[in-house]
C-alpha cells in the first residue's frame, strides 16, 4: 500500500515536471515567433523611413523652383502644382513618422520578449515536497 502511494506520487511529480517543461517550451516558441514577426515588421518599414529628409526637402524645393520657371502655365496652375508638391512632402513625412513609431514599438516588444525568455529559462521546476505520513 505504501509502495503504491510512493509510485503515484513519483508519477505525479514526473507528470508535473513534463507539463512544466512543455509550458516553458510553448512560452519560448511563442516569444521567438513574436521576435521574428517584429524583426520582419522593422525591416519591412525601412523603405518607408524618410532618412535623407534634408535631401528630400531640397528636392521638393527644386521641384517648386522648376514649376516657377515654367512659362507655359499661368500662376494659378503654378500654385496648385507647388501645393501638390508640399502635400506630397507632408504625406511622406507622416508616413515616415508612423513607420518610425511602429519600429520603436516593435523594438520595445523585442526587448520585452527577450527579458521574458531570460526569466523563463532561469525558472527551475521545484518538485512537490513529500510529506511522510505515519
């Protein structure tokens, strides 16, 4: 009778250990999947960044100057074209700002997931304490 109880306790302890290891593995796999997704997001948004913003502003100024130099269109059309250039430049800045904010958020998520993985790896399974009954 005592041997049966000890075997059941040993089996329950081993079952708990395997269950804990499986849960730990699932957390690590999900964290790695999240990290990979965030890396993909960061790399995908690199093309949306307005990194040489000074050059792009200079290019927009040159385009407006070229519009001013044209003699085949009247002043109203020139103003409309310059406004379109300004609107396009403003849209590019907004897109770049959103992309940068998204990349910062993704980087923060990556750091949090790495911290999670670090703590999950450090956690050790503690076996149940066996109480002897007389």
